[in-house]
C-alpha cells in the first residue's frame, strides 16, 4: 500500500470566507469542519487545499514560517523511520517531528536548502 495520499498546498488568502465560498459554491469542494476562523481545509476527490487567512504584510501569518507544501501521508512514523538516516545528515534545526499538533495532525517538518518548508502530515 502506498503511504502518500495527496499534496495539499497552503493558499494564503485575504478573505478566508470568500475563498471557502469560491471553492465550495463554485468549484464544488467540501469544507472540512474545523474550529478555526483563520484556517480552512477544502477537498474534492483527491485534490485539497489548506486555506490560511493573510495576517502579515507579505501574506504570511506573523511569527510563523509560511507553509506552502503539505503532503498527506497514511503513516508519518513509517516515513520518518524510512528517511531518518538521510534526515540525520541535515543541519540541526532543519527537521522537526514527528509531532502531534493541536489542530489534529501528526507532522514531520523538513526545511529544504532553499528555505521552503515541506511538511508530511497524518490525521490523528
């Protein structure tokens, strides 16, 4: 069985409710119910987006590295175990997790050499 499920990019938007309405009402996506006013998850079949309300001048939430690349997997622990020998060669601080987040995801975060953050996540 494959471990990778889908890639779900973060889309930083100026108006979260307008973005959700577009995806749901126009593109027929479904909104996953979440208790956040600044974040939404929408999907249709194997496509999904994580919508995040702009807060900073550049569109990124203040104090938070800008998420852009999120890959849903079935088993984060198995992926971490597979990649660990290679991850151990990266600079200190470039790998975080796996860690359980308050928003119901177990995540492995890896900083690419170009500064992009790649996150592998599993629902818990």
